[in-house]
């Protein structure tokens, strides 16, 4: 899936963690996104797509095949 | 989708994600492809980002969406029964369903007219114009001490301009955050050199010929300015719907499913819908709501039965402080710090005592989100 995140754009809302906790987390110190799994399994693709769409900072980019 | 910003784009994306394969048309009054507004008062205004970086999606992602974007053409009327939208350029667009997502228009001050040196900030073009003006400005006055005004003042002060912040609230963001945290925001701005005039409106804009030279306060004091930024709130951009027969009352009035009429829905800043958890019609002017509400609208358009009842959420960046707010702090609510402390510059505050209705993070985004789990939308409704 080749997922990537833009730490500079991330606003720390944490919506992605709520939707896909196996793929995203937040840093303790500033809430910025931590990508746990840049190539999540197919069953998580729907959740990852939703995370990218609802991210209020457009900080999640999807690669091919999604 | 009438409106090509976060809510319009979000509806289109959610429809595709949920399997809709039919035609999609996104109509936008601005010439630009969808872009994000929160960075306009921060990264774009400071010059840290080139304007293009505020774009919400890559060209490839928009191509993959397979939607027709009709840009630079504003909607001028809607026939809800026929579900047709007429535009300023003379187009008539018809659809099985229409989503109203036209957002907000900034309020202006009396006498503002076309005075040079007076700015509002809503669009990317506004941000670029203001950024250019700030680059030349020595003295900046920001009128309005809500979220946007305080962010603009922070950005202006950080860029080196002598900055004043004037507004009706007793402290910046006091209405949004309560007086205690509003007081902390005031101290933060003071530490960073922002002169503040709280609890006061503006008597008038002072000008020489067509150029603003400052603002006069009701006290008679004049604050000289090379640039005046007016951030005194917005009104829903719904004037084009006046002839539609839809109910308009500080926004497009919708039911709990965000439906304004058969086949007509609203999402984002302009939508006032019935929030079942809160037991009231609400309208939220924030970025997160635009996308979340778009998702609910998409689900309902595809035959779902989703009552949209979110815990409201917004964030704001003020200098080096990132503030996250879940729920809506009420005036006079009891505030308890449950993690961190004010002195350390990081804390989580819970509003409402034993029955919390809001959680705020001050440089503690993750922890605030975790504490926000204690808020249900019905808990948020408890008076």
C-alpha cells in the first residue's frame, strides 16, 4: 500500500488513531502521528483510506493499489 | 456538491469509498482545486509554506476520484424539488442529490468597504494578499480575539511586526476555551509581545483617503496600523439559497441526517443540523466537522440512516502552543487539570467536574484525545 505521513502537516487530532489503531499512533510528547505500519494488510485498507480522507490536516498519503 | 472545499471534497471521497460509481460534480466558486484552510492563518501566512502546499489532494488523487470539478463559478440558485443548481456563468447542473457545502463568508466592519490596508482572511488569495502586506508592515492591528484573530496575531507577532489584538471577549478565545485558559492565552500573547485590548470593540476604522491608518477604540484611543486584519466572525454563505424555499436560520437547517429536503443535504460550516446527542440544532465552524459531516451525508445519500452526533473537536496553534478541544467548554464551567500543569506548559484540562462535557489539551494532544473518551455526545449534552 506504501503509506506515508507528513509530520509537518500533522495537527495531532488523532482521528487516524481512532480509525486505524494498528496503523497509526501519536507521539507522547507532541501528539504528532507515528506510522506503525507503512504497508498494512488488505483488510485494513478501507480503514486507512478513511483515515486519509478524514485527516483534518491532509497529512496521510496513500500509495498505489488502494 | 456545491462547494469545493473540505466538505464538498469529503462528500465526494466518502461516496467513492463507500462504493458509489455514478457521476459526481463538484462546483466551486473559487478557481482553485480544493485546499485546506487551517494553514492559511499559520504556515501560509508566515511564509513557511508556499500556497500550493495547502492543496488538499494531489492531482493524481483528484483524477482517481473521477469527479468533474467545475471551478470559478458560483452557485446562484437551487430548485430543491428538481435538484437543479444554476450558476453565475449560466450553467444549470442537475443531479439526483445535491449537497450544500458553500461554507462561510467573513464579516466586515462598518466602513470597511474597499479601504486599502484592511484585510479579511478566508481564502487562499486572502492569505497570499495578507502575507504580502505583513511583509511590508511595521504595525498590525487585529480586530477580533477569537480563534482566527488570535492565530493571525500570533503569526504577525512572530514575523516581527508590532502587533495589537483587539476584541470583545474578556481574553483571547475565552468564549471557546473558558476564562481560565483564555487567560493563559492572553499571557502567552503578552510574553510574545502582542499588545492586547480585550473586552472592547472598535469604534471605527481610521483612514487617510482610501488607506486605513489605524482603528479607533470606543475609549477614543487610536491604534495606528499599516495593516488592519478584521477577524470578527463569519456568516454562512447561504444568500444564494434565499429563493430555494429551504429553511435558512444561521445556516441551512437540516434534520439529524443532515437532510434539508428530499435529496438535498448540507455539510460543513454552513450546515445547521439537529444533533441528537445535544438535543439541539448546531452549526460547527471547524475543519474536522466538515469532513466528518461529509462522511455522514455520503452514508445517508447511499441509503444509510446515520444520525450525525459527533463530539465537536477543533484545534488551534498559538505561537508554540498546540491547543486541542474536544466537546464545547461552557461558560463558567469547573475546570480541573488532570495531567501536567500550567507552569510546565503542558496540561490536560477537563471541564464540568464529575460530568465532563469538554476536554482541552495544551501541548498534550495525545493525552487530551485519550481523556476525551470520557465524553459521549450524550454526556456532552448533560447540562
